[in-house]
C-alpha cells in the first residue's frame, strides 16, 4: 500500500509539472520572436524552436513518466510461489497452482468478453427506402460540377450528396421550409450550416421530430457568432448538452492525417485516417457534456479562439495562445434526445462534393446509422456492463499477479477487440450501387494499386480535375479503396492510373 500511494503521488506530481511547463509555452515563444513572414532573417535555431514547441513538448512528459514507471518496476516484484519441503506445503502449493490456473482462465475469459460487451454491434446498416431530408437554406449551395466552369472552385458544395445517398437506395428531399409534410415522415433531417433566423414553428417542428424518434444531423462551422453571441445551429442544439464553440479546431498535421481518435461506433469502425477519410478540415470544436458523448476527436490540435475584430471570418491568429485547449479536440459528438438522437459536427467540409470523393465511406455509414433507429452506439446498459467487466478484469489480474496471467489476458483483450472491430466493419460496409440510375452512373478511381497520382487533389499530379470532370458528365465519382467483385459489379466505370501494384487474377 505505501508503494501504491507513492506511485500515485509520483504520477500526479509528474504530470502536474508537465502541465505547468506547458502553460508557459506562449510566454516562452513570445520571448523568442520570429521575423515577419516572407523574410529570411530568423535564425535556424529560432525556426527550430517554433517548429517543435509545443508539439514536441510531450517528450518531457514521456521522460517524467518513464522515470516513474522505471522506479515502480524497480521496487516492485511478482508474488512468489508457495513451496516447501513438507507434504502439507507441497499440498498447499498444488492447491495454489490450481487456483492460479483458474484465476488465469477467468482473467482471459473476462478479457475476451469485455470488447464483446463494450464494442461488438451485430446487425447491418442499410439506407434502402429511408427518407433523408436536407434543409435547402444556409451558408451553402446545392450545385454540382458543370461543363463550362473549371478549376478548384468549380466543384459546387453539396449537390452530389443526395446522389451518393440515393446510390444506397435512400429517398432524398431538399426542403425549402421544413414543412410538416416534408419532415414528419423522415428518418433523418440534416441541417448544414443554417445561417438565417428560424421561424418559431420550424424550431418546434425539428425538436418534436427528434423527440418522437427521428435523427438530426447538425453541421456548424468555425467562428460563427451574431451580435447576441449565438448562431442558428446552437439555437437548434439548445435542448441538448452540445454546443459548437466560437473557435477553429486547428490541426498540427494538415487534414488531421493520422491524427483522429474515434470512439467505437457503427459509423467509424475500421476506417483508417491516413488520407483524411473522415473529411474534416478547419471547422469548430464541439463542446459536449453529459449525456452527450464524443464521436470523433482530433488529436494533436488546438482550439484557436475566434476574434470578432478579425477580417478573416472572425478567425483567430493561427497560434496556440494561453487559455486555448491543446491536445485532443472534439470534432463531432452525439446525444440521445427523447426517442431520437442528435449528431453534431463543427465542420461541413466532409460532405462537400470534392472531399466526399474520398470520405464517402464515413458519410454513408453516418447517414445509415442515423436512419436506423434500432442501432444505438454506447447504450447505457452496455456501458454499465463494460465498466463492471473492466473492474472484474482488474481484480482478477491484480489478485496474485503473474507474468503469464497478465500477458494472456492482454493478448485475449487485444484479439477480441480486433475481431469485434472487424465484425462491426463488415456489418456496416455499405456499397454504392450505380444501377439505381440509368445508365449506371458510378465511377471508381482505383486507389488500391499504388497509382501514379497524388492523394492531394490539386497538386500538379492530383486528380481533382478528373474527379470533377466525371461529375460534370453525370457520374458519381468515388475513390476505390479495395477492388472487389462486389464493388465492381455495382459500378459503371473503373479508372486505374498507372498502377504500380500487380492485380490479382
């Protein structure tokens, strides 16, 4: 017990030291000024300091905690086996050995069971026959790429989104006024950056729709605030414990590449983040409180507070300043409301025509999850069972600890988690089908054979122009992450650009 107390105090003290150092980062950087942008007068050392601080500062925390961990392991040991020369001692050793085997088996069983209780979500997502209603108005347009208009800014905004969902059998409606006839029988209602004052009956109708079992998707954006300190999307979120903050959720690595942390969820299971498959760019952070819960988190970022005096859409100064959250930033959250649910994003980028070419898997699964009222992520009863199973696992591993029992429990836990995640992904792996249109309008650009093009659409060797030209010709254009018969039989066109990886037979 004294060692446990010392260890706890050491961890608490070590991390407090790190956080105190972190709080002085803005003052430290201000004392080492850089030259104005566009000049080369800044010394290489100053450039290096501003590049690594604060992003590499966690190395200090790693060093502190490594020393604490080393001390804890150095002055701790496994409980030894009971043994002795007498028959009663040998009998006690045999009983003890049998008990240890039973404890090890129980530990592995509970370790395997824990992800099944907490993560495994049987069933399949489906949009067939579901009604999705989009509010027509907002800071947006419903244009599609058209011949005669070219370049990066010619993609339009959300015109291809209904086409994508209709390729899964959904029925999409763009409603001009959110009338009762449009909303009441919908499965999903999506509000994308609403910016005009609400009519009283609209707000009441939306809240009633959710409380009676509908699903609402609210997408805000960065640094949006009116004279009263509010905005239209937070007005809709008033009955929930979620708000879109007046800031920019800013990343250290462009596009949050390999910087996402996802909660176990039917919409996110098994999706990678090496090419920004979630589609978030610069939006706002989401502030969720119980009973809301995070759905998507951006790691290694910060919340750049907005500035109402800024001439850049009230955006901040692009620097980490005192008082701004550094580290994990909530990008999307979810909350049950009545019999329905509300999902909130602080960014709209992932649903736009150009970005959805690569983020469509998440988009499809998110809308399918919202449309399926029988699938509930993080149900309360499962969370309670998972916490009880976790406490039992800790007790079993901690009682008469041994290296083999601990190792087998860890292996069982990881194997079960991987299997459950793979099963969840298989059950939510939706396949767009171009056969809903005549002729087949689904075009895939092969991204699974190391093609000779850049994943950045508008680099010289990017394919943003190709994707938009296919859309101009009526195609729903998507990346193909995995070339399978099931995907190809639903497509009308496959494009492979100088593949460097061999095709299988």
